[in-house]
């Protein structure tokens, strides 16, 4: 495995077979600091196969990079109803749940395709359960912005409340 070169991984990321692409995403994880590899992996956000998109979500990691965060949002908007995809995206966040939720709630993003209510509720739950008082207050401040639909607010407030109730 140590003998793989970046061109080999790039070729596998473009392979016609979805299982080869999925495995290539796994192999690319340690090389995501390469712009060429990262671009190829992020291109698979639009892959026709859910298993490939799910592996992309698992491999991306915390959304410190705005490009990664925006692609996680795209995956959540497209596949957020799928419980396995929700798990993949949420598990890749580590401590970045509040950052991703903040990005989703920004006015320019709130007007586009939002992730499913189930995804928003689980993300808000993580914010409530794992975040600092500051990040919870910051999230609550964002809820006051105009333009958020009741369909977005209900799962968000519900998830945040459930997460806070479980926080020790």
C-alpha cells in the first residue's frame, strides 16, 4: 500500500466502477492536503452512487476548510434523508457541528436547498450536547434572523433542546 502514487489514486477516483471509486476515496484520505487529490475527492460529492458519496462524507473530516464544509452541506441537502449518510456526515464532524450548523443558517445558504429536517435535528442535537455555552448562544442568535422557515426552525430548536437536556 505504501507504493501507491498520487496518479494511481487519481485514476482510481475516476474509475467506472463505484466500488473502486469508494476504495480510492479511502486511500486518498491521507493525501487530502494535495489540492489535486482534494479536488478529485470533492468532485465525487456528485457521484451517482450513494456508497461513494457516503465514503466522501466519512473521509472529509471536520469542516474547518470552507470548501469541505460547503460540500458536506451539499451532501446533506442531497442525501440527508438517508440515515447512513447522516451518520457519515455527522461522524466526520468531530467538534465541528456548531460550525457546520452556523454555515447552514447563514442567510445566503438558508435560501438554497437545506438539508432534511432529520439531518438538521441531529446536527442541532450535537451542538446542544457537545458545544460550549458560547456556541449554543451563537446558534440561538442565528435563529432570530429573518428568512428561516418554520420547517427549519422546528427540528433545529427540538434538536438543540434535546442535546442540551442530555449535556452533563
